[in-house]
């Protein structure tokens, strides 16, 4: 149980375009989802927390207009990187949490902006 | 605010031997959870072991065990009979009792020598 999927696993996009990453909880309802960014050989950096049906809460220093988060249902959250630039290239990980406060992690998405 | 410190950027161990990864944390809370996560080259975050602060007994999961010293705010991970598949980044994390958010350590890269 407690499986979280992410799609796509890898994406390459051109500078200036937007890319959407999906995070789904497959066998449970996620009241809260988290989006992390991970630089090479570094720890996870929390970008934002989203609750179903409400606006995401962004961490300090994260541009909310660049990283749009939508948590439209109890099983789906999306992260859209708008007007992507090479410095947005990174590994993005989502996690989903149910009522017991435990986070379950997706497999991550590698974004490369050329 | 809570902090988590992993002072060993990298550790290596001979296959079949035992290795201990260190983690210290700072908090003023009395109830909380501590975790060790493994991130292999696939980059999927895998929960290794979980410790509830109110439990004095150290958690164990097969070859993985922790030494939880609440007064010293120390939470080390011992891996016995190390296997090649144990090679990964290991992250220590803290969570408050009634909060979703995880506070992450910087990680320790574990190398297994055959």
C-alpha cells in the first residue's frame, strides 16, 4: 500500500516553455502533498505544501509564479514549471500524506531545460 | 526551530561488516518522530526505519537498527552484515508529533566495498 507515482520520470524541455509534472497517490487519499527539489548530492529542499482544494503554501525563496502547484483532488497534485530556464533543471520529488502524517514518496522527475 | 545534522558526508564499509551512521538533532519538543531514509541510485526515497520519541526501545528492521539517545538528541543507524545493495545516500529526518513536515539532514553517502 501507500504507492505514489510521478509522471513523467524524465523530461527535457526548451528554455522558455512550461512543463507539468503529475503526482498521484494510487491507493490512498492524500490530504496533503509536498513538492521537493533535490540538487545533485544534496538533501531534499521543500518547495511547497499543498492541501486538496486550497492554495499551496510556498517556502521562502520559492517563486510561486514560476512553480505553479495545483492540488485538484485527493489523489492528484501537479507542479508546473513556467517559462523554464536551465537553472530550473533539477530532480523534483513529490510526496503524499494521509491522516497519519506519514509521507510517501514518488520516484521523482528529472527535469532538464536546454 | 528544529535542525538535523549528519556530520559524515561519506562512509565506506567492507561487505558483510557493520557500519554506523550518525545523526544528531535539536528540538525543544518532547514528542516527535525520527526517520532514516535510503536513496539508492534510482533516487526513490525508501523508508528504512522509524522511531517514536516516546518509545525507549530502539527500533529495528532486520539488519537495520538505531541507537536512540533522547537526552543526547542522537539517532544513529547501524547496518549489520552490509550488502552491496545497501550502497546509497542515507538521510536522517525529524518530524513533529502532529505535523507533516520533515526536517532533513544533509545525508551520508554509504559505499560498500566488495
